[in-house]
């Protein structure tokens, strides 16, 4: 059972102790963003340090609240913090409040810890950027918005954080806006996310219409009495919102272009903030999806399609950041698939989200380190052999690589294999479709991530003589080391004893012990075999064989994958161009139809008036003649009648 409120077994108590100052989690980074933006150039020299300190301060508050939770039994770890009366309109009243429970605190620790490490890394990465202070203000805004999103106790307050994340992503993706291509990438992310936001907006409106409330507790309490059609509609609208934020099919086109921002932005978006928001929304709304099998099935399909879509695209990308972006799309697909499986998958979705946060952040920061040492080049065909000159980056990136492949005992093994196992649970065709997709995705992931690793760090060097690769400074490598440790041991710590699913169970529930249609040990063996095959194929192709500097033409599938399986062309053909024609048609109708009718009526009245006005000429003889004509007409009518 998916539980949030007292009536369902979880005692949500008033916040006390550290949890009573939980508002500081949002206030600290939000203050940093406001102070740096308002303070202007006066804060240029030390603003980045202030932003980093405030982000770490938020982590300290979150860690203290987490320790307070651990002091209670599992059913009494949920706290509600009332902030203020927010909306009062007629009979509708809504308080602004925060929900500190096991689910939200998992996100708080991830966002503040990984986000703070990215702040530290950015001190070195953005050291020579003249707009560094503004960059750190946006980072603080991003962290504050994400924390508000996951701590909100209602869908409406969640929406405020949701839009804050969208704003921050727009500002950071297009940070170097003087480059038209980067500005366009920011606009694209903003527009595609607005499409998804329509879904969340309509879902909130539907909740108000059906339940009369939009806070989590009231919506959950009312789901059992609502019609299945309304619940399914709300679930599908929430899924649309999640697809936009988490770059899931069919709203995934913005994610690759989001690499236009500075690399720390990519790490923050892909590991700790924006793309995880959609997964959080689905899991937090589990009581809605549990009441609608159709909506849950749609979530599974979206996850399965996206995990394969991203994996195929990743196989053909030569840009190291775009290859990692495709990887994120695919891994979030795994999480979405797990969330669609219901109570047996909710905890595994969040578990993989946490491990992914560490190894993906580490790899993105590693990519930034490579760019730092390679004069900002991103083409992996111009790399090769960097393991000998960037040893720290090589090792830390390697830990992330082994983690995402699911090589035991690295973190991805404990989280992704659980999703594969859960996908094979059930009756009928579903476990075979979704389980096979998850299994095949693991093999493709092993190939394209090994391709990325080998093309960058192994084989013969392919860089030009004017490039002098070198290791990054400690301010950049230390965060990479910390994330590498997390990539290696976090999954082992949380997964070997089922510690994390047990931690989340009071909030997201737990399914009954169910066995997959294929023995779990056989599944584990099949997964490892596919991973080994993927690594071997990549090794033969990109280490033993020479890597051409110019990309070969490749198969039709390779050519399609290089252009993201024509997703932009599809969007242009199905939406953009018909939208342009529709807009032009509406403009024509407005100008020629509406404006034409109004203008024509005005012209008719004006013309008729000018002609009638000629009768009023001021001459007595004209008026006498008119009167005579009237008399003759009247006499004529009377004569005819008689």
C-alpha cells in the first residue's frame, strides 16, 4: 500500500526539533541566489564561495533531520511542517507546508550532497568565467527549487518548485547565451518542458474538480471514491508532466541539446535535480497509479521505450556529453519502468535514482575534466590514450562506468538488477515485454558506455599536436573522487541487506514476495553475460581496431541514431509545421474574417450614412420636393388600396 497519511497507517506528526526548521533547506540556497543576483558585481570576488557554503549548510540541515528520523520507529518518521496560510478562496483553503518523510529526505540528501559537490567542482571549472557569480546564483536557485519540489506537501506547492526548476534549467542551459546555438538550446528545453507542464497543470485542475483539494493527503483520501475514468485521466496527465521534466518519450528531444550549458550544469540536471523530478512525481503519486492499472501500464511503456531509445542513440554519439545525455535518458527510463510496476518497483526506482545520481554526476564531472584538459573539445574521436595523462579522471570515471554497467559489486549492480528482476514479475505478456526490454537495454548500455570509456581513455592518442592534455586541479578532482567512492559502495551498503527498500516501505509500500518468471539467479547470469558481450564488442571495435577520426557512414540505424532517431524531424513534421500553418490560418481568419466582417460593417454604415446625409442639404426647395414626393406616394398607396 502506498502510504502518506495517518488513515493509511503512517503517523505524520507535527515537525519538532530539527525538522521544525526544515524550511531552511529551501531558504538557505534561495537566499544565496537572491543575494548574489541583487548584490551584483560587488559580490563577484566571493559570491561563489557564499553559494557553495549555503549549499553545504542545506546539506547539514538535511543530514540532521535525517538523523532525527532514524531515532524514531519506521511508522513515526514522517513530519509535517506548516509554514503559513497560502490560499483562501471561497470554500477552498490551502496551507503552504513541507512533508519530511523517508521519500522526500532521500531526495534532500541526494540533492544537497551531490549538488554541493558540483558547487565545489564549479569553483575550478568556472574560475575564468567573467559571469561566475551569476552562474553560482543560478546553481543555488536550481537546488532551492528542487528542494521545494520534493518537500512540498501539496501538488500546487510542488508545482511552484517544478516551475522553479524549469526556470533555473533555462537560465543555466543558455548561460552562454551570446552563442546563438546555446540560446536556442535553452529555448528548446524551456518550450518542451512547457508542453509537459500542461499535463501537470491540467492534473492539478482535475484534482480540484474531483476532490476539491490538491494536497497529497486529501487527494489520497479521495482516490478510493473517485471514478476510475477520472483517476486514469489524472494519472496520464501526471505522466505527461513527468515525461517533460525527465526527458521521457515522447518529450525527450530537449535533453541532448541541454549539453550546451557548462558541464557542471549537465551534472546537476542529470544527476540530482531536473530529470529526477518526473520519477519523484510518479512515485509520490503512487496511490493514484495504484488505483488505475491503465495509467501504470502507460508508465511502464514509456519507461521501456525510453530506455531502449536512449541506449540506441548513445551507441552513435561522438560528443562525450551527448553520449552521457543519451545514457541519462535511458537510465531514467529504467526508473520510470520500475515506477510503473507499482509497489514492487517504487523503492527500486528511487534506489536506482540515488545510485545513478552518484555515478552519473561523477561521469559528467569527469567529462568536464577531460574537456578542461583538451581545450574544451568534446569529440571522442579526437581523444584516446588519456588514461596515461589524466590518471585521476580515468580512475574516477572508470568507477562510474563499472557502476552504470552493473558490474558487481559496484552500485548499479544492486539497483538496476533489481529493476530487471521486478520487470519479469507478473502474468501474461507484460513480464516478457518489459523484462526483455530491461535485459536488452543492459546489454546495449554495456556496449555504448564501454565505447565511450574506451574511445576517451584507451587506445592510441588521436589528439592534435596543439592540444596538451593535463589533469584537473584538486578543487575539481576531489568531488570526482568522492562521487567515485559512492559509485563503488553506495549500492552495496543500501542493497545487500535490502536496507533502502525497508527504509522507504512505510511511505511507498512494498509488494508481496513475488518471483520472476525466470529464476532470479538465471536473470543475474544473463545480465552479466550481456554486459560482458557488450564490453567485449566495444573493446574489439574501439581498442584493438583503429578509431577513424572522421566518423564512417555506418548503417541506416547508425545514421538515424546520430540524429536522435529523427526525433526533431518528427516533432517538426507532426507539431511545428502544422502549428505554423494553423497559426497562419488563424491569423488569416482573424484578419480577413473577423476584422474583415467588422471593417465591412463599418464601411457599409459609413457609406450609407454619407449617402443619406446628402438629403440634408439645407435647401428649402429640396425639402419641399421631398414632401411633395411623400404626399404623392401616400396618395398613390391609398388609391391602390381603394
